[in-house]
């Protein structure tokens, strides 16, 4: 063990949220019930380790539905899909399992309801993100994407008194509210969704980082570069006072030069990251002089989502068949 150099502050909550856990278990159960291969449209969650682990068990990840052989089992990822994707799957006689996070599904329902009432919908989110594509697909004629304040000048609405904002669930809370404030300056009649679209897990993980960042010389965020909520945690750490912050998928990606002059290291992980990857980072730090770990708790999370109904009914049918 190296000579002690400092301490570690460990964020809590971190890692898997209820929606990610549900989606990963959905693929595992689908493999148990149907056997390999089970196809998954897009990455089930945005994490390299999770995807590679499921691939070894027989999951096949594809970018588009037309890559799935007709009649096969396909799982829709936690980020959700548009009605057009569901229609294409039906046309190809695919057996679909919808692992969309219920909190994303809530935003889809809001988009449909506001479109039905003929509102212009301003969707705050990142262009090209799968969740954004799915939500916009629910009401394409009524929805405009606002990818940061720089997009606001291009927004055109039919009636400034019938405008509502929705958001991607994994954004930075502060950044989203800043965009909303700018939108309200242009459209004072802008309405808010009935409940906050940014998911509880995203907010809790950001809050934990905010609580510890001011004490940290370095914050390590475990997560993949295509994970929006993981990338946001790096930004939140820097904005909240951390001297330095980096995103890593694995402990092996940590650059030892980042530790120069560092007394306190903060550690957290995105909502799609299994705890084993955080444990490996803590072990890596311990061998380099940071053995003492103190937890910084921001919230208690007890939410659990039920598995997709397609799995529950198929499991019941399987049990009957084998009796």
C-alpha cells in the first residue's frame, strides 16, 4: 500500500437508477425465457461494460429495427422509441419487449397530451440523443428541439400563449432551468410540464456531487462518453467548485498525473454504471495513497420499477408450459 496522500469522498446516490436496473434485468430475463439471441435496439443503457456483459450472454445490439430478423425478439432500450419504430417492429412480426424507463414514458405521454391540445412543444435536450428522438417522434408536427440557449433565437411558435416546455430526463438541472428562463424571456406565456421532467436519479446524483465538489481537488466520474447524465456530472463538479474532473469508463483509464497535488478525490458514477466499476476505482485509488473513503449522502433512493409486462406474461406462460 502506498503512503497516504489524501482521502476519497464517495457520492451517494450514484450508479444504477431504477430505470436502468429494470432495463438491464429485462434483457437478462428475455435471454432466460427465449434463449439467445435476443436483439436490442440501440444500447440498452449507455455503458460499455453493461453492453459487453450482455453481449457475452447472447444479446445482439443493433442500430435499427430492420437489422432484426423477422419474427425475432427485440428489446427497446431504456431511452424509449418513437411510434414509427414500434410500427416498423409490428410490420416485421417482431416480439417486442419495451424496456423504456417509466420516467421517459411519462414525458412521451405529456408530449402526446399537449399535442392533442394543439400546443407548440419546446423540447429541451441534446440533438441526436435517442431519448430526444423517441420523444419528438410522439408529436413531430408540434415539437421543436431546443439544444441549449443558442437554439432559442430560431424557435417559432404559432401562439405564444399555447407553448409548453418538456425536457430530456438526463440533463443538468441548472442548465435546463437556465434554458427555461431564457425561453420565458422570449415567450412569457410559456407553460411548464405538470411535474419536473428531469428524473429523480439525475437530480440526486447531481446534488451529491454539488455537496462534495467544493472540497475536492479532483472528481472522478465513472461512466461512458455517450451517457448524457455521466457527462453532466463532470460539468456539475467543475461548476460546483472542483478543481478538476474527468470521466472514465474503467479504473485503467485514470491518468496518475491527475493526482499530482491532490488531497481530496471525489468519486461518483452515472445512472447506468454498475457498482463493480466504482469499486475498482476505489481499489485503484487505495493503492496510490487514498485508502480512506467518506460517503457524502444527498438522498435516499428506494424506487423500484416493475419489469415490462411482456416479460411478466411470458414468464407466466413459460411456467404453465413446464408444469
